């Protein structure tokens, strides 16, 4: 067994002030920087195989950018493209790096991003030193809540409001498990960690650039272990979870709330790192498959509805609708535009490429999905996995939007309403779950 060598690094990827921020129906030009965005990299190698685990403080990255970053990393380090995991924390206070709602991507920023992210991995590769590794789990409660609720009239609503008396109860679960893969340098000091938890990074809001609670988490970990410590944060299956406790106080959100969340996760992560027993890495395996999942068919009735909504709004079917044009954009106008866009995309390419990637480190598996996956799906993969620890990472290696449970489509709610952010067929959940479990079983047999 060859000895483990590991390296970690982070680089700033903050865009210029004035850059429109992604995450809502309409772009918000940024007016300042609350805290910088970073690309974080952790490289692990045992002389036979090497992997790069990368996270970016961004809402998502389109697949073509992921492939470009992987090519650069391979050129600079020799790490094979299939051994590179690139994910996003899903912060809603960063630039447009994928096509959602009314935003326009800045291609020059994306080109620079490719170089910066590859540079972070190259820096981590150059910083490799002998290391030990530990795998731990913990629990963080009280900061993540299912955001889909059954109302007293039987309907299901997303985020129905704090204190709403018509709430009967949440529809789905929350995954409170914290997963940590940490590396310790030859001096016995923790040098970096891959930290996995599941809750939407949409806490700060507003018009200032911020890494949201994952940024606060990283800052807390640096205070705990030193300025050079690198936290690669992997957001989990949080498609139907966020930070809002509908039975809690009226104000929940903002930078202070994000700080408390980040520090809660960091506190538990630091505890399990300190209580762990670092050791050797038994082996590294990687595998992936590319599914071709159909986009939903848009009916003639849906197209007629969308065209009528846009006509009434005075913009026609090709109008670029903004809050300035409309006074205040209605959800119907936004979704009318999105419906026509999904129909156009389906006519050009009826299927989306969905990469399911599995990285196995010893007896711990990482399952990566390029989507906003519901908690139920992540919990099922973990429960049925043959490995001791299984961590689920989302917003990874591209983005295809929400993948709800199939049952959610009959329930309704924001996550299943057709848009570029939710466009795959209802069977997608079963397809990615089967693919992930198949990869895990095959890799267990060869481990």
C-alpha cells in the first residue's frame, strides 16, 4: 500500500462589483462584497490513483465549463478527468454561471473562472505532502428544515410563510447527517477537509456578493485550525430543504443568520475531526456513468397558455421581461417565458446528459449528482449503499435543475413547476438512484 499524499488550496473567484447576481427570478446588480467567493481544492493521491475534490462558492456551473476545467486540471497535474469532482455550494449571492431564469452569463468571467479553478487544483497538487486521513460523521440539527408543506386544504406549497396557520405539516424529511473527510499533515495538524451537509445556501439574500453560510463555515474552520486550513464544502441533497423554520421567529435570514449556520456546521465538523483517528488510505476508486434523461414534453395547451400570458404582458413571445418592464414581475410571466424556453431546448435536444459520479476512498463513498436532488433521494442512496460511509454531493459536474421525487409531481409546489430549473421527466429520480446504486455495488465488489 502506497502512502497517502495530500494537498489543499483555495483561490479567490469574486467577480467585479456590478456583476448581476443569480438565484432569483430577476438579476440583481451587485453593489458590494460582504465576503469573497473562493474555489477550494483538496487533492488526494496514493501513488497509483489521484483524485481532486473541488468546491466553488457559486450557484452552479454548466457542464461545458466543468469539462473545460477538467481538461485544464488534467493538463496541469495529470489527474484523469474522471477523477475530478467539481461542485458548487449553491450560493445565491454570486454571478450567473449557468442559464437560469432571466440571467445572462458573463463569458469572460467563465473563461477566467476556468483558469482560476484549475489553478486552485494545481496549487493543491504542488502542495502535496505525506498525510493521514480520517472519515467521520456527525449530526447538525436545528438549521435545516423541509420547505414543502401540506396545507389544511390538502394542497402542497413551498415556503408557505413563517407562522402560517394553514400549515398542516411538512411533506418530506431532512437529512441532518454531517460527513467529514479530513487530512492531517506530517506535523499532526489538520490541513483540510471535505465537509458534506444538506441545506440550501440562500440565507444572506440581498444585492451584495457573498459565499453565504458555506463562507462562514470556512472562516470558522480557519479560526479553529489555522489560516491555511481549506474547507471543501459539498452541499448535499437539499432540493426541498432550506433554513426557514415556519414555527420560528418572523425574521430568519441575512448575514448574521448565515454566520450562525456556518458556525454550527463548523463546530460539529471540528468536533468529529478532533475525535477521529487519522490513518492510512486503503485505496482509491472512481467510476461514473452518463445518463440521457428526457426533458418534459411541453403540450400545445401549455405553449398556448405561455404565449397568451406574455401577450397580455405586452412583450410577445420573444420579449425580454424585466421588473422594470412590468413594474413587478408576476410568477406566471416568468414561468410563461420559461415554458417556451424548455420547449425550445427540447426541440433542439430532447435529452439532458446527467453524469452520476462515484469516488470511493477506502470504505467511504462519495456519490455526486449534477442536480438539486430531494432529501428522500439522498437518504435512499445512503441507506442502500454497501459502504460504511456514503456521502451525497449535489450541484456537481454540471447542473440540470431540480430532481424531485416522482411523488412530488402529483403534489405540486415550486420545485416541480416546469422551467429551465426543473425540466426533466418525473422518472429522473428513479434513474439517478438506480445508476448510483449500481455503481456502488460494482465498486464494492472490486474494492
